[in-house]
């Protein structure tokens, strides 16, 4: 089981990671970040397989670590 470390204040809400995740782990948060965007949140952490697809597609390096 994997786990990601997400820096919500770097997220610019493009949601590329939401589409890239094969397990639908990520979802839009309901509170804005310091940039004024609705960032992603880790919605179903228990389903994460640590594939790192989310980190690979993020243009803002907001997903900082993926544990396998
Ligand atoms: S890909 Fe990066 S910037 Fe885009 S929504 Fe996901 S975490 Fe945020
Ligand atoms: S590591 Fe893979 S399974 Fe986990 S959130 Fe990222 S894309 Fe989804």
C-alpha cells in the first residue's frame, strides 16, 4: 500500500493528478489554499498503490513524495 505527501499550498488545481490516478485516490478539496485555489486532497488513502503517476503529471511539484 502506498501513500503520498501532498503540499496543498503548491497546488494550482489543474486536476491532472485526479485524472492520472488509476485508483481514484485524489479529489478536489472544499477549502481554498494560500493561492486561492481549491487544491486536491487525498480522499481514499487506503486505495493508493504508490504508482507515482500523480507526482509524475503534476506541473507544480505539489506531490512531493510517494511511498511504495
Ligand atoms: S497535478 Fe499538481 S497542481 Fe494539478 S491538481 Fe494535482 S497536485 Fe494540484
Ligand atoms: S501514487 Fe498512484 S495510486 Fe497513489 S494517489 Fe498517486 S496516482 Fe493514485
